[in-house]
C-alpha cells in the first residue's frame, strides 16, 4: 500500500495550454505526507497542528531534490510530470496512430536535442526532442489534435515541450501505459538501503563471486552463468561517483536454471559435462552422485529439495531462479544470481525509484509505479518474492544514490536494452 494522490488535499488551477499546476504549499504538504508513508498508516486522532515555516522549508527541499518522472497514458492522451510522488503538471499529447502505435513500457531519456529532424519521415522537424529508443520513439514538440496522430512518437504542445526539456536529464524515466497511473510511496524490506556499509552484510566478499569484464550492453543469454560479475574499475564503492543505479530483476528461464545447476555441480567436482543447460546423461549422473552423498533419494531429478541442498553445499544462496543486473550511466557494472520465490508465477512489470536518499540513521524512501499489472500480485507483494544474496545486496547498497531505480519484470528486456541504454522493458509493441 502507499499514499494515493486522492488522499492529498492539493489546490490546482488550469491554464489555456492544457497544463495543470499545483500550488507550492500543496506540493510541499503532499510530498511530505507521501514520503513518510508506510504500508499501514494508523489514523492520527490528535488535532492538526499548524505547519511551521521550518517544515515548509524542509518540504520544499525534498520537492526540489526528488527525481522527475514522466507518466504517459495512451488511452487518456495525457502526460503527467511527477517530482517524487507529487504531480507537478500535466498536458494533452498525441501518440502513435493506427499502424504506428506507441509502445508501452518503461523507458529512459537517451538523448536530448533542442533542434532535431527525423531521419525516417522526410526530415520532419522534431523540436525539443527527447529520445526514448534508438529505433525512433521520442518525446518532442508537434501538432497535438485530440486523437493519436504521430508515427509512434509522443507529441507535446510547443510551450510544454520547451518547459519539459528544461526539467529533465538523460537517464530520466518515462513510463508509458494504456491506462492512466501514478506513483505511490512504498516501504518494503526487499528494497535496498543505503549507508549500511559498516554492517557485516554489506562487506562484499570478492572471493565468493566470479569476476568478468563488464558488459557494454545487454547480457548474452547463451553465455555461462556466474554468481556475480563486477566491473573491475568499479570494485571500490567509496571511490565511485554517486550517480543513480539502474537495477533490473527478472526470473531465469528453465535453461538458465539448469545451466547454473551444472555450474555448481562442476565446482563441487561432480563432473556434469558441458555447462549448456541441457539435461544429458552426464548431468543426470552427477545429480545422482550428489543425491547419494547427501543421503537423498537417488532419482537424478533436480527437485527444489535437491537444489537447495546442492547450493547449500556450495555455500551459495539458491536455486538461482532470478537474475539481477545493474547499470550506471548506460553501462552494465554488475550481475548476479538471486532467488525469486515461486518463479513461474507472473510478476508483472514494476518500477521503484529512490526519492529520498536518507542518511546514516534513516533509510532511503522509495516510490513505485506499475507499468503492467499481473494477476494476484502488485508492486508491494511482488517484492516479498525477492531474496537477495548478501553479496548482491552489499554491492547495490554501497552504491545506492538518489534517483536510483529498480525494475522487477517477467517481460523480455534485451530487445531495446543494448549498447548505450538503460534497461528498457516494453509491455506492448
């Protein structure tokens, strides 16, 4: 659960450009409430107290520092700009027409150009262009009738496009959905904390992970699985810049799970044959040999009980039903196995963003946006299925910064998440 915008008493006014603006006092008050939200909020029976000037200043500071996030609704033909969980302004848009539909999903701003001309459609002008994919989807100024009319881009009114261009940065998130949605405050133990480097769990044991060079783009699905991979130039968190992280968690395929099982069997000396994700004769024999030594029924089947015993024998958390990837400034710096409980159940696609970095005595505050819902789950409940390894959690928490984000998804992400991008997850092409 989180704080809903309907719970916040905010004054609004409307101007002729289709733009809704919030008064500063309402913005500060709404953000202060949203950032302090917990999953279960008790009713306060005390009489309300006047808001002090100091509280107003604190609320304004939080509002100024929270990251900008853009939410687009194709059905409503609207674009909403949020700073944290606070709605700042809205506008009408014109998205892709029939045959050139705008894809839905989670995107980030890859490139910004005040003056740009289309290389696909007769050198058409695209002022204040903010690119979302290298295949041609972007936000830009253009004609905005009361219906979808573009070739896939999201057209904005002129004044709004110029104003938005000045508010955003490369790497900022843009979430495109069919229905109109909004961010909500979220609090959950599975969300990483910052400032925990002094705890035992935050000490990164590099001997427990297999290192390889950082990948320039998307991970090769057919490559060998590893416990973790770290950019050698980024192995000391204290020396790194505090740029926002882009984190993605997804479930592994059956082949990936078997490949990682073969890796563990091989490391323990059971000789399963090639680490190829294929259940051959040698892999089955290796499982039988492990079962015999572990006093388990000798079946040659990699059941959940067998896998948990196997990973425990290797001193790892497992079985590796999920995979974690981390990028920073469009470059992948880390990947590791994690455990996703009930991995075959739908996850949906959810985005979580740090809107207050916290400090030594306070945890970061996060907000969530659901880009694609899944049956019998939501942005809060899906986090209860995520089980981090100590090494993966330590790596992320030592580097967590304001504006860092986490995507949990069961959708493919490699199609648009190549060289020079953040993680792009499309929920409908």
